[in-house]
C-alpha cells in the first residue's frame, strides 16, 4: 500500500501529490493499526507500522524541502511554473510559516512514534530507529530545538552501550556519537 504513495511523488512534490501520498500512507497505517488491534503481538505488523510512519514523515519532509523554504526565484523557475500552469499542472507554492511549523512538528512526531516502536522491537531494529532519530533530531535543530534531539540520541547511545556487544552494529555508536557532536556544535 505504500508504493502507490511514492509513485505519485516521482515527478514533483506539489500540494496535490503530497496530499494524495499522505492519504495513502495514512490509509496503510490505519490498516496496520486495525490488524494490530486484532492481534497486538505480531512484530512484523508493528515493524510495518513504524516503517509507514517513517515514510509518511519522509513525504512531509519532501514537501517541506520542495515548498517550505523561500529561495531566490530564478527566471528558469518562473518559466517552469508558467510551463506547468500552461500544461494544466500545479505550479509549486510556498508554504506559509504556520504551515511549515505544522508540517515540521508532524514530521518530528511521526519519526519519534516510529522510533518508539523500533525500540520496543529490540536490537534488530536499531538501524531503523537510528534513521528516525537522526531525521527527527535534525528537523528539531532546524526548528530551533537541538536539545530535544540531542537528548534522544544520547539516550540511544547509553542504551546501545548497555547492550551486549554482539547486539550493537559496529556503525551505530560512531554514527550516533558523531550525530550528537554535530547537534551540540550547532546548538
């Protein structure tokens, strides 16, 4: 169910394509939540739900990166918007500051929601959990709250150090420590 959401975003992340992708991913999450309500002990369903929330956050992030930041419009950008409008397509429109804040907060919440499920699923899901924490931490940093992300990354580092060495991938601690240092540098 997630694949069609991404297919619609292949060309451009417009308000329409993002809305459609978001609808499809929320629908997929609803199906998984219903399945988990019927049988809450299925780790595969929980993992798929976490992955769906992660991908939904990625869709929102793509929308922000495409339409959330005003940059200097070039003649080429304006020509492209005119071409799209002439072809019946939707030109890109910048998001308002309030829309940006809502979008970014939704991304952060989705990534943390997914990372909590990955944490419950154990060490086999450390890669997915780290990806979620990494994305959320940088988004929080961009929103002016690097401390929140840094605290979660620190907690992951402490948790990983407490795990048996065989349960922790070789890349995790160096990557998490580097992320924490970068967040603290920019704070």
